[in-house]
């Protein structure tokens, strides 16, 4: 059995799962000069009798201060990296970020050159994957007109990308009311053309708006066109999946196979 002194050194930080909550937890760790064995979102926490538990109360001021310190003493790029890595929701992501920053406050902006460190590679790799999926979704999302003159799109991304998509769609579709729904996480961004603002809200997976008659007609025409211009002899599903992975096909109007009922004359 471990001594009390030894046990007190092993602490688990439990935060609310938000980005501000994570920044608060990191601020506490550096301020208290502690190296937690785990930093875990409350939703993912499993009780462990071998470690002390410290529940972190999210503090917006501490989170803002800590993010400013990262930008000042490491770099703006590092701050972006840890935000994108957080959006990955990958297990142990929080500890990778902690170790990345621990070294970063010593190395400064050169931290991203420390590629022999696993945690540096992990943070960079997670950030790259999240940014890549976000970029891909900007071209794949299809807004559909609902019966109430609002527009809706459903996605099931690998990562928590809604907050990265919102500014892009706000800029492109600022005159429309729209919703982009992450069914996997049961949340959505909702944009109001009148308010010119978007909000992140909870939205159950089963939510499906009724499409307008015009939208149904346009979808039929689009699928017919998609079928008509395709060349059967040049069909190459393997190449198609390289450019557009099959996991994204479900919510595409013109997904492969969806237009086979339309025959060109």
C-alpha cells in the first residue's frame, strides 16, 4: 500500500468538458506546480481509488489569462494547436496538451520543432486531423430547405468541428436561417439571419425537419443530373472513396447509388 505522501502526489483533475474548463485545469496545474496523472472530462471520468480527485470549477477569467500567457510566452500557433487538439476529443488528449505546454513554456515558439517528443507529435497530429476534417466538411455539407423556410444539414464528423464550421457558413449564408446538426454529439449550430449570430445548442439525434416541396423537387433534379453526367465505364469507387470517404456519403444528396433510379434517355 502506498504512503499518504506518495498518494498525494497522484492527482486526477476533473473538469466540465468545455475548452474553458480545460484551460482552467491547466492554469491550476501550472499555478500549483502540480503534474496530474490524469486530466479528464467529467463525462468520461471513472472513479479510481488510487488517486486523489480534484474537481475543477471553470473560471472564464483564469482561462482567458492562461490563453494569453500561452500566446505571449509560446506562440499564437501553439494556442491554436491545443484548441484543435481539444476538439479531437481523443483519449489522453488533455495530458498531451499539458506536456506540450510544460515544454513549451521552456522552449518558447520552438516547441513545434521538438518532434522527438511524442506529446508534441500527438498535439500536432490531432490538430492537423481536426483542421483537415473541418476543411473537408466545408465542401461536403449540403444545406436543405425545410418547410418553415429554414435550412438544415446533418453531419456525423469524427471530431468536434461545429465551432470551426460556424464562421465559414455564417460568412457564406448570412441571409438565411440555418442549422448544422452534429448527430453523433447531439448538438447543433443555429444561425439567425436577423441577429447575424450563431449559437451552439443541444439537439437530439432524432431531430429531422420536414423538407419543403421545392427542396424535394430540386433534389430529384440534382440526382437526375448526377446520374446523367456519370460515365459508367469510368466508374472507379476506390478513387472516389479516396477523395470522398464513404463515411461522409450518408448525408450527401448525390451520394453514390442514390441516383440509380434516374435513367438518362
